[in-house]
C-alpha cells in the first residue's frame, strides 16, 4: 500500500514538475544546477580523455594485430597518394576562401564558450556551454566550432549556461545546399536540401532533387533559407548518396565538418539574429 | 548518514555522466551509472530506502540534463516497483536479480523518457530510439552493474548471500 501511495505521489509531482519546467517556472532551480556542478565537470572532462583511450584499448584489444597489419598496408597506399592530395589541399584552400568560412566572417561577432556537459542519454545530441542570458546568449542563436563550421543552435538558455542542440540531434533541421551538386532542372544553381539529425546515421541531407549531381566528398553549406542560419556556413561533406529509384527526392549521409563529440570550446554567433528571434 | 552517502555518490555519478562518461561508448550508448546505482542500492538495501534514493537519483539526473525537470524521477520509478517482486526471487545470489532489475529498469526508463519527450513536443524517432538506444542501454547498463554493485553491497550492513549464490552460512 505504501508503494502505491509513493508511486501516486511521485507520478503527480513529476508531471507537475514537467509542466512547470515547460512553462519555465523552474528556471531558477535549473539555472543553479550546472553552475554548481560545472567545476567538477571540468576536472572530470580533463580526466576523461586518457580514460576513454584506455577503455577503447581494452575493448578493441582483440583487433589490434589485424588493425596493425591493415594500417601498414594503408600507410603504403597513403604515401603514394600524398602527392596527389597536396594538389587537392590547395584546391580545398581555395574553396574555403570562396565559401568565406575562414575569411568572410570578419564582420561577425562571436562569443567564445566552454563546453561543460554533454547529454549522455543517447536520445538527444546536446551539449551545455558556460554562457547564458547574462552574456547575451539567446535561444535560437547559432553556434560554430572554433574552425567556423556549424555545430548547432542554442535551444535552452539560462542565466549562467545554455543547452545547444547539435546538428545531429533528431530535432535539428538546417536548410542546406551542396556545392557542385547542381541539378539539371535548376540550371546551374546548387542542389538544395534539408540537413536533419538522425540517431542512426548522424546527419542526413534530405529532400535533394532527384536529378541533382551529388557525389561523395561534396561540401555542404547552409543556404540561409528561412533566416534561421546565415549563408555559407560549412556543415560537412557528403559521405554517401542514397539512390532511390522512383523517389522524388534523394538522400545523402553527411560527415559533419566539426568533431561534435570532442568539442571543448565553441563560438556563439551573437551578431546574427535568427528569424525565430526577430519575429515576423 | 546513509542518505548522505547515497546523495554524494549519486551527485558524483550524475556529474560523471555528463562529463567523462559520454566518451565511453559501448554498443553506441553510454552506461547510465545513476540508474545502475539506484537499482543496486534498491536491491541491496531494500524498498524502504529505495523510496528516497530513487527520486533523489531522478532529481540529480534531471538537473544535469536538458530534459524537463521530473522526467528522470518519473522514468526511474519502475525500479521501485521491480523490487516489489523481491519476495518472488528464488535465487540466493542478489547479483542476478540486480542485473534483471537494471535491465528492466533501463527499458522502463528509456520508454518513459521517450514518452515524456514526445509529450513535450520533441521529435522522437521511436524505432531508432528503441533499437539503437533503449535496448543497447539495457544491455550495457547490465554489463556495468558489477562495478557499482560490489561497493554498494559492501556498504550494506546486513550479511547477504555471495555473488555466486553461496549462502552466508557456508562462508
């Protein structure tokens, strides 16, 4: 009987908390949480890397011999290809300049923030940063990696910290375009689609025109459509293209440009006001 | 005192869960040590203490994630119900029942979390979520259970049967 009463109480209080949390009535409590724990988290994150390496070593021990042999063979092949890549590297540098990823954002203002937590539930792809409303961070603001590529957007902002939804989160959807993937029907303009997060594949470029010429390695950038992201932010590159006969659209799996799970510092783009903040 | 110990352990595990643990991925998921600890404490120390420790674990977990407050408290509550079946356990060893409670508790936690997130308007890919997160998490949490179970067992005052099912009188 006691357990039944306990259960009824817990369910009632939990549901009430969830509703209040949705109404932002519990913000003062939530605001305290990560501010208190972030110093401990900082230390633990510093310790995490060697622990993770050790863990990976234990898990993968059986594959080390085969892996070593494979790497030796791959090294030989890579050495032969190195000369060709030097030429390609020059080409990439030109593309980056053309995209404006490195040089075209000099007029923008950024706020540097440290990553203090990551969601580990697996159902979401989110990180917490140590900047909040007191630093001018607002929900909807765009977050970039130190290299200038897209990381995600702020979706919960508290006084002292904010939660950032990564581009690989199932809730994330970014209007994107593929460089060098122009469909015949669009007469030379770049192929456009929507980059959506996916628990299985990470990041998928959906809604691509079926006649678009997308191939592995093509760079994908924000198109700026919708006004929630500035144009020409690097999202990633095409990893694989899924051809679906008879389907009106194509899909492509993307490799995010930023290493989303090892980020320690990010840049919040404060000079760009997304359409969702500016309003109609 | 016992609740202070539980609080301290849960606090550290909750912080560990959002700082260092995301780097540890097995079957594509990160072990949830807060859930494992709550389940181990419940089995080792009885339902009476579980009524306090399980909500405490939920609150601490909620405060360190982006989920709405109350989600984890609700999602962890099946653990208490699972231990209500304790009288039915025929095994002398407590490790196997603990593994079952952790596995079943993880499934319940995953499904309830997804339900709450979906109810609060978040996009929830059910098939991928269940197959790629909830089910693997149940297995991975069970795999990590001995690491947490042994210290919790050691902290528990009453003599219990051994890990391999050995009765206390035979030790």
